[in-house]
């Protein structure tokens, strides 16, 4: 009777987690990460028990990391036999993870995680359905361990919300964690009750990785000396932080919906004054959310956000800050623009011409023409950008002489009735994405000579 009660209790707890967090929908395909250990075997068995009720189809993925020769092959054999017993397709992958870690200069843990998710996504794509999710087996103990690790390393309040029940992964696939409310003790009992005999990775019992040290040494020490219910306390903290996070992001999303504009696939702009006057806690999350919309999902640090805050405060047009993976944020005439840089080699053409430059005090005996122009040297110097000669690329803009406000370079070409086939070969003098001279056509209002100009930069274009 106790065995039957334990089995039903665990299944009901998992079902509640699924229903309370919207983890499953009827008719979905679920890709399960199945290592053969207690956590993943419990997840596999529970989902199999409820698959008819939820009308889901299961697909198991096993990754042999080649960490433990012999034992790793036994793990794979166990998983394949388990899937065969329950008539669930199994896809096995083998990687030399130690070699991958060495080649890429990363830890074995990170390399292992990368190949696992690579395999999950491969099968998710192979299923060729819009209704696919990936299920992984993190549990209540993993939540507590993750929270402690984040606190030790230094985390913001978003990090205190811990592991999410569901998150977005690559290719639009959602990652779900149905066991997140189940403790490791309950998992082990469930496996015993159901005679599943999962594989045991004995390296998990050795304090050789940070997570293992937290699990085997730190948590037991805290339980013995400070709080025997530390894992429950940490999970309460995670749930409280999650509620706060959800509220803050509801505010963030309203601001983005009202003020942000996605002008191009890799470019989003938002009113500079709106962004700079937000509370830092909201502003930073707006920036993170906007970058996510154009593809930058992780690796944004407090250093990047502080640098962005500095240029927002200065509000100087053309100021910019680099973010990871070729993303950046720049100031452009009353707007903050978040963008992904283009590969310059692929997006603008080589020029045979070159620029000659002189710094002058006046233009005595100088004749300006379509290939020779003069600019305010001090304004160019104070822009903080390097002056370059190139052809057009995505995101270019100009403030044409005699006009107020900026204009996309593409719009200038259209208004000037310049033929499409010529546009890629017109030489430009640029400060970042701001064009100060469309050679042969127009210079920028922002850098033209004025009465207060102290130093003149004379540029002469030659072929």
C-alpha cells in the first residue's frame, strides 16, 4: 500500500507542477533528456504514466559523453533497453566531451551541457512539428544548489528566482522542468518503488565540481549548523523572487510596447529620454529585453549595463557601447538604438580610392567641390569614433546639410533618385554608422563649418 501511495503522490505532484505552470499542451511531442540516472529515469517514467491523459508523444535522447569508459556504454545500453520496454523511440549520441572542452577552452561541464542541448535540438527539429518541447530533469535539490551557487558567485535579483519551470530555447523550442517541485529523496523512492534500477554516476558522489561541493559539503554543513530546512528555505526565496521578477517584467513589457520600435531585423530604437529616466532596475531590464528581441540572449553583465547607463546620461549622438557577440547600443538624435553589427566584409565593397586630410585654420585659397570638402575638426574628434572611408551598410544614416533631423541613407538615396545598382559603390566618409559625407552628393549638417569652428578638417577624395 505504501508503495502505491508513494507512486501516486509523486505523479500527482508532477501533474500539479505541469498544470500550475502550463508546461504541457495536448498533442505535443516531448523530447526527454535521458541520461539513465535517477532524475531523468523518474521523469521518463512519470511522463510515460501520464502520456495518454495529456495526449503527448515521447522521444528520448541519450548522450554518451565518454567520461567513464565502460560505464558510459552500460548507461547507454540501459537507456536503450528501458525505451524499448516502454516502446518509446530512443536517439543516442556519442561525443568525446573532454576533447571538445580542450579544443574550445571550456570546462567539461560546459562542453557536456552544450552537446546535450545540441542533441536535444537536433531531435526536436527532426520531429518536424510546431508542437515540440524539451523536458529536462532538474529537481528541488538542483534548485537549491543553483541558488546557492549564484549567491556565492554574485547574482542580481533575477538570478535569485532560480531555475525556471519553462524557458525559451533555441529555434523557438521551450525547455520544461516538470520535476522542479520534487526532491531528490522522493525521486530515489519513486525509482525504488517502480523497480527502475537507474544507473548511478559515481562521479556525482565526489566533490570534484563546484556543484558537487555545494551538494556534498556546503548544504550538509548548513543543515547541520544553521538550518536543517535550508533547501525548502531557498526554494521559498526562489518563488518570492520569481513573483517579483514577473511583476517587474510586466512593467518592462508595457514600456517596450509603448516606446520601442523595431525599424529593422537587427535594430530596435527607443526614446532616449524615456529610457534614461527609468529606474535603473527597470531600465536595465528594458535593455536586456530589447537585446533579446534581436538575438542577444545571454552574457550581458553589470559592466555592460553600467557603460550603457553612462552614454545614456551623456546623450551624445554617435556615442556607443559594445555588448557581447557583436551587439551594441548607440545614441542617435534623441533615440537609443540597440543593434547587431553586420559583418563588414560581407556588407560593403572595397574602394580603390583614398582620402587625403589636412587640419587648417582657414580655407584661404581652397576650392571646395564634389571631391573636396571641409568639416569641423573638433566636432569629429569629440565624437569618439574613428573616421573611415567605405561603402554603405545596414543602419547608416545622415543629417543632410541644410536639414534638421536624421535620414536613413537608404531614404536619402531614394529621394536623390540614385539608381539601385550604383548605391553599393558610392564612397562614404563615416563615424560609426553616421555618414558625414556622401562623396559627390552631400555633407552632414552636424559637422559642417560654422562661425564658431576653430579647426578645419579638409578631406580630399582621390581614385
